[in-house]
């Protein structure tokens, strides 16, 4: 039985999975909208929302926590400067995952993840 097992493995070892999610979230923050598979979008959503919540709190401690999860100073500064003020009054739910259809090559379900 698979009770209480959270997260998707995405067919990768842990190090590759962590690198994939970090790059997905960095591109989501940079472009504010990306196309990816549905499973990857749902996994990236949790990390992105956690980082934006850190940005809203805005302390040095939360900046260091965010840098530990996403070691990209340019994206962290965008979160803490731009996105934190944009979502100051919003109590969560900063991302939206829209199902787009299927990919032509392998019929994988494709989704659009964007910042609200």
C-alpha cells in the first residue's frame, strides 16, 4: 500500500527531479507562464507557492530559506521585490494550472501553469 506517500517521482532520480523542479519554477517566475506536462506543473506549483509565501514574509531568514530551495539570486529578488507586493493581499493560490490538451508526439497531457 502507498499510504501517506507525497509527491511524484516523475521518472527521475532525486537529484534530477530536484533540478527539474528548480528550473521549472525559475522559468515560471521569469516568464510568469510556461507549458509543461500536467504532472510537472502540479509538482512545480507547490514549490512556487512556498517561495512566494517566503517573499511575502520578507525577512532575511525567509530570503535564505528561499535561496536554499531555489539557488537563483535573480529570481529570488524578483519574488521578494515584485511578486511579494503583487500578492500582498492574497492569502495563497498564486498559481493556476490549466489543462491544454495532449502532446502530439507521445500524447502526454500538457498543462499551462501561470501566475494569477
